[in-house]
C-alpha cells in the first residue's frame, strides 16, 4: 500500500553538494530516513528523522549531511554537502509504516575524485 519514490541522485565532484528527496504515497509514514549501500558493502544507516524532527546521523556524515522532512507531504530530504568519494553508494529511502518498514528502489550517488 505504501510506495516510496526517491529522486535527486547523480554524479558530483568531491567537495560538491547534492540533494535527495523521497515521497511516500499511500498509508501514512512515521519515522523516515536514508540508508546507503556501497558496492561490496552492507547497507548502512545515513540519517533518520522522526515526525517530531528528532534526527540521527551516522558518524561518517555528521556535520556534512542534513536530513529534513515535510510531514504534510510525507517527504524526507537529504542535503549532502562536502561530498567525498567514499559517499558513493546507492541511497535508499526508508519509511516506518504502522506495521512495517518500507523501502524505495534506491538512487545512485557517485562522487568523483
């Protein structure tokens, strides 16, 4: 019943910025967040945000990434600054529904050196 649609991925140079967005359709979503998976690695948490605006960031992105949301639109955003090649990964939107978690299809972020 819930669909998450991501947008904003692309190719940027190291030190550059990129913004991602994700909108959840269907049933309402509570906490939302972003995860990423680099080639050959496990999927890892990037950042999460509650409906009340409480945020959590992975240590690797603290001070560089910002997560925000529009509750009325069930949309979560990820502003990525000072990007590094090690940020290269497929970024997945995550949303917590009433009974389960939902995932988007992912959007590729590539940071060149």
